[in-house]
């Protein structure tokens, strides 16, 4: 069973097609038509809804470097309901546009609109209106999170933090509008805080969207679920005879939600051909665009071990073997494969800030809230944004292969084998990787950089935000102690071939050369020895080759400029 709140009312589901999306559930099952369907692929944002993780339900936890869990007020966040499975709402409060207003009498003229809604009215932010509910939810989300942060940080509301222009623009970067030109919508976003502060000053009734309903009861209900509601043939029994039943099922289709790595290993060993679902920001399109009806889905959202991170001493870690980095870093950053972009961001800002800076160019807030690092890699898209960067950082990938038909073993470790390999060995061909039936990604190991290592990342796309790459270059350049010689280089390429790859010939052309722009110009000339790009709707072969060559030279200019700044 899955349980969640929808607009303040609790819902429990047991028999429903596991392939049901949030949008389908809202419109077809609940008649909640205030959420619109636009592209059906997570691009336009018309279907945006707001979600709050409930405090006592299973939720992603961000651990610090000591492994201690950081307890913070569960934030609001937005998702594209068209590609998000309704099962991912388990333990959450799901909100649509009609819930935002304080309207106890259900009368349009007596409703007190949410500041985001009122600002849209006053700034004329809606024309045809189809995209408006999605924009309102994105604006309401950034408003509520800002209000909650303000309430925690200051004592006086008169000093409330105003949302900046950049914050408003970033909040709606995953929403498209063909009518307004965005100016009145941005103005509405800037006006929200003023409306909210005016209401608080007037002591007007303000609807509190945070929910702290019977979440303990929800959690206890989960623990008390009995397996007699599930057909016997769908149960899994481990060595301890504990029943692992699907969370939801319908007409032979099943969705499992393991709560631990052990449960995940057991379910995957029993169903090696199952579809593994993390955030589903790409897999969701298989349902909405290709009309695939997955028979068995294993959802990873409740496996907390996949959402943690840690620092690992490489002296006690064998995964560094085979690395050609002459000055192996003393520590590695280990990111659980289930960490979303948004969960990774504060960690990367602390340990790999150059990596973190590119996140605003990746997808949209709605996608970054759901998409995971493991999913982006396992998807094996040649235009994925993370793999080229991770290749440049000499990352390794931790794989687990679960074997079927070993239930008779008393040792749970016997049903799987682990391997940690360089990420450069993971991609085999277009959409083909080292993953097999019954395999999944556990974590990514990223060596921390030394002071003499420099990372440059350049992404080319038609739109600055919410767009996929035409090509991407990630360059890690290691220089000598005096900064005058290139000792090592890693050049990760995306959008240039059937798989993300390293430009090994270019790398060798840089090693041992002077850390000057001329060295990068010479190395750029041998790019054709590494890759022959394809021509598609995003860019031609010639364009991709020329742009990446110039980007490599740009990296050299950045390296030289940085050295000159340090010595000035």
C-alpha cells in the first residue's frame, strides 16, 4: 500500500496500475483538472505540482561528512506530474493549484488567493491561461520555502528576505509560456513577498500549507500492512520468511518498494528483468510517449542507503587501482546512486564547486528534484550531462549484480556480487553498459581534487536553461607545482559519439606540454582522432567538432588567466 495526502486529504492505494502517473491519477481518478497536461515529457511545466515531504514518513536524508543526518524542516519542491509515478508520492503531501487559496466556503469571490496567485492577477501574468497553474505552483514553491527559511532565521518579519530577480527566474526556469514573454510573470514573482508581508502586517488570515497531520499514524499503518491483501503468487520470502509484497498491483502488474538494500537485492534477484525506477525523469517518457506498460517495477525511493554520501580514504579503498592519476587524491567523495541533483548540490558546492556551478544549466528545478545521479549514468544517454564531467574527474562506479535462484542460502551476501570499475569502462555502446539483468548502481566514487588540478566545464545547448546538450566538454587539467607544465589531463566529451567518452588522443597531446594556450590549440587539432560526431536536429557534425575544439582552447585561456591572477 502507498499512502499520501492530496490537498490535505489522506489517500491510500493498493490496487492501481503501477504505471499510473501523478497527472493521470489527478485528472482521471480524482477529477482534479486544475493540473494541465502539456508536452507529456517533463519539458513545458504545465503539469507542475508542489510536494512536501512529511516529517515522519520515509524521506531522503542528507548526511554530513561525519555521517550524521541533518534534520531540517521538510521543504516544498516541484515535480512534473506527467512523468512522475503516483507511487513516488508515498509519504508526501501533494498539492495542486486549487489548494493554494484559502477558500473554506468553496466560493471564488470569497477566496483569499495565495500570494503567488494574487500577484499573477495584479501583474496580468496570465493570458491564454493553460500554463498558468504550473507557473503558480513554481512561484508558490519558492515563496513558501523562502517564507519558511525566513521564519527560522529571523525573529522580526519586518526584516523578511525578499526574493531576488535571479531566484524568481530560476524558480520558473522549468515552465514555458508562449504568450506573455515572461516579464509579467517575473514581476508577479517579485511582488509575492510584498503581498505576503502586507497580509501579515494586517493580520489577515494566511493559509499554512505545511502539513503535520497524522504522519505517525501513516507510518504505523505502513508497518502494520498485512500480506493477506496480496495474492500468494506475488509474495517473496527471504531466508527469515518475512513476506515482501508489492506496494501496489493491478492485473498482474506489480510495483515493489524495498526499504533497504537487502530487500532490494532479494526482490531484484527474484525479478532480474524488472524495471528499476529511481526518479523516472527519463523512464517516465516510456509510459507517456511510448505507451509502455511495465509489468514489474522496483522503485528505489524508500532505500535510504542509496541517498547518503560519505568521504572515503583511498588508502583503504581498492577502487583506485588502475587509475592513471599520478597524484591520487587522499580522499574520494562517495555519492549514493539514489541522490537527486538537488540533494547532491550542497555536497558538491562544498567539495567540487566547479562541478556544482553547472547544475543551473542542467534540466529544470522539477527534473533536478527527482532525477538521480545513478539514473543519469545508467540511462547511458550520449547527451547526458553528468557522465562527461565524471569521466574527467576519473570517477569510478560501484555496481551490484544480484543473482536469481539463491534463496536457499542463509547468507544474504551470497545473492549478489559487487564490483567497482572506472566509469570509462562502464559505457559499451549506444544505450549499452556493464549493467546486466539483476544489476543496479550502488554509488559513484569521485576523487577529490588537489590544488594543482583545475576543472573546466562547458555545455552548449539551444536554451541556456532546461535544455539538453548539443555537446559538452569537461576538462580536468593537472599542472606542476610551479603551474608551468601540464602533468595530466582528462577530457570528457558528451554529445559527440554514441557514448560519453574520454578524448584520449587529445589528452596525450597535452601531457608534458607547457601550460600555455598554444598547447591547447595544438591538442584541439587531433580531436578527429578521438571522435567523429554525428549530425542530428541539435547540431551538425562539423559544428560539434569546431565548437569542442574552440572550447578546449577556451579551457587553456581560463587556465592561463587563473595562473596570472594567482601570481598578480
